[in-house]
């Protein structure tokens, strides 16, 4: 959420400067330009569509995983790339975290 707010307030150049200071595997980031309200309601839109097409009644498990920075590239290759190739039937939320927090 903060990145979206920052884009509106300080612009893309400043966000780029902030991103350069972060420790992450370059090339694994994904960015999409959306308005603030659209960003906040992104999951609601997916839920509304699932209710309309009847898939909301099907099981939709929620899984939280913590992947070490050492293993994230292998996880991306082995799991995420396969899931994306096969299709994902709903939202996928990924939150990078520092283990020190």
C-alpha cells in the first residue's frame, strides 16, 4: 500500500530511488500502475467476480508461507513459475518481510 501512496505523492523517480535501497532479487519485482482506490479494492473485485460466476462457493484455501531470502529464487522457479504457467484461479498476494521484524 505504501508504494502506491508514494507513487502518487513523490512520483516514480523517487519510488525507484527507494527500491534501489531495498535488498531483494532484482528482476523478481512486479509493478502495476493503478489508482489508490483501485489498489485498495483489488481483492474485492476478484471476490465479486467469483461470487458472480459461482466459484466463490468452491474451497479457496489461504496459505501463508515464509521463504528465506536464500531460497526465494528456487521457490520462484519451482513453485510460482509452475503455478503461473498452469493458471491461478484467484488472487495471489505476496508480502516480502524481513525475518528480523
